[in-house]
């Protein structure tokens, strides 16, 4: 039986959240994302990141996680460190 922690569940829900696109073609815009660096990774922060970027999907990347290198213009990739602090937020 798998056990899901509340944080894992919250991050998964935030990753699935969608928002109306800010850009005309629904692609991600990273211009206003620097302000999130240093903030705690959470479902609420994930929702705010999606709204600020206009991305359709959110991908979280924790320390040492392997991620594919495929580029998706509608995706936001957010990396965080061991303390769950956001280290970068970029489109793709």
C-alpha cells in the first residue's frame, strides 16, 4: 500500500492545476517568475506560479531528480532544494 504525505498530495494537485493562459497561444511566460526564487514550494506557490506564467502545466523538480529534456512551451518547470525553497522557475 502506498502512503502519500500531505505535501506530496498538495504538490501533485498544484501540478495538475490549470489556469487561463496569459499569452495568446497558451505558452509559458517566465518574465515575472524571479520573485518566486527563495519562496517555499507548496501547492499555493504552485498555483501562483501557474497564474503568473500562464503555463498550462507545472512540473516540480526536487534535488537530484531526473527530468526529461523535452521542451513544452506550455509547461513551467520549478526546481527546489532540500529545504523546499524554490531555486528556479523556467518555461519548458
